[in-house]
C-alpha cells in the first residue's frame, strides 16, 4: 500500500484497492496499483537537486537544464501550451532545504486514511490554479457563480456560459489561493484580479451548450507563488479513465454551496452510454458531440459536479511535470438534479480547443 500513492488517496473517497496476490507465506496482500510505469520521467521529481540552493530556502520547481527533462512523445516540439507550461514552472519556487524541495504540503501530500463517499475537502494549496469567479460591479458586493483555472499570468480558463449570469451580469472578478468559500471577500488584494476582457469561443452560441469554453483576461498579471500558480493544458486527445473535479458548487441538489473547496473523483463514461443519457434538446440539438465533449460520472456512489462547479477544471496530476495539474476538461453541464447515480456530467474537451487557446493566450 505504501508504494501506491493513488491507492492511499482512493481510501479517502471510499474506493478500496483490488488485491492481486499475496506476498509469499506471510499472506501480506499485494494490491493492484493504478499508476502505470511509463517511459517518461516526471521533470524535477521530489528528490532532484535544484540549482538555487542558496536562494533563501527557495528552489525553482523546474530546472530547464535537468537531465530528465523529457517531453511526451506525442506532443509536438512547437506546442506553445507545453512549452509555456515548462516556462511557468521554472518561475515558481517552493521552500527547500539543502537544495531539495520540501514536497509537503505542496506536492505529493501525505494522505490521511479517511474514508467517505462523494467529494472531500481539498487541502490548502492542493489546487493552486483554482479560481473562484464572482459577478457584480463592486468586489465587496459581488456574488459567486462559477469556477475557473489559472493557465498563465493573465488568463483564466472557464466555461462559456460562465461569462455572464442568466440575467446578463458579466463575470467581474477572479479570486485565487482560496480554500474557504466564506473568506472570498476577505481575500488579500494580491489574490484578487478584475476581469479586463471576456473571450468566449467564437462558436459558443447560448443557449446551445456546444463549444462551452471561454478565456478571461485579467486586469493585472498574477504573481506566481506556491499557493497561486497555473495548471498545464492537456494537449493530446486521449483521456484518463479517472479524473478529478474541484469546485465550491452545491453539495447536492437543493443543498448549500461547499464552504471548503471540494475534490471529487470521476470516471470516464463511454460516449454511447452518455449519448443515451442526453437525448436531443433545444440546448443540445445534435446530442453529444464526441469531438468536443466528454462525460465523466460516478462509480456507483453519488459523485458528481453540481451548480456552481461550472467552469472549473476536470484534471489529473501531471505525470510529465512534477507538482502540477493537467487540465483535461472544463465543467459544462449535467442533469437538473445533480448527483443522481448513473447520470454523468458533460465536460468540454480541452485538447480540442488548445489551438484556439494558444491563439489568444500565447499568440
């Protein structure tokens, strides 16, 4: 068990590992671990020496000269999203000692053996790219509506329908480094940015739910820190069997918003199964678009994103860049009653939109 971080983390969600065999005559169970052994070594892993040992106890997260700096084989050398991902990580410094990054609490967190169903409270700095979006002219009276993800110094990725409320109030502010919902209006000024420009995908035509993706240009660049730093974008069009969503949305149908940022595991649902759940509708005229939309849902226990989680990330831990997340999708929509077992949510496929994102964020 101790050699499989995924299994330890799963226990927090009441997901129990499968026993594959027993260790000799001792009958110690050997579990099946979901983590695959791959040829790509995570850049600057937790035991890698850094080049800034004397920098007041701070070390860069990524060393561009590290010998294990390897790009995934199916990511083109010219990929701006990938190259910017590495560039940003090189700007981020975490506390270190004797040239080694202190991975706790920033990376590879020590997982407590807590079991439970549904989502669980995230830990501080666990999702440093997470943004809480508010609506209204004045920050102190603005109200929460959606989530988003920091992807550069000046851009947040979110859903197209999060660009404004149903009454036409545009998104106005993005709050970073937040864990507790109730503290959003007490966030330090350096963690709050106004929205300077809203760029919806040109093919997003509400009330249609297709191409439900948008970029928010901030009025001032974000200064990266251990608590506030960007996630990377999934470039390849292949999707993990399991991913994680995060947000401050409703804890269930007609329930209250989560006070603590939630982290929830979700499983990929086959396109044909999801299509059967979402038949044609006035906002979904042609049914599920397999090229631009993907479904993730529960494993027999109530696990789902809900109202207020829209725009937030569907993510995994980045296997190719140490201590970062990789965004696979953007939370788009689901059934009216969220949290029904067997009814997945629909997420906008990020890889499909990487060329458009690059044209706006890194022209």
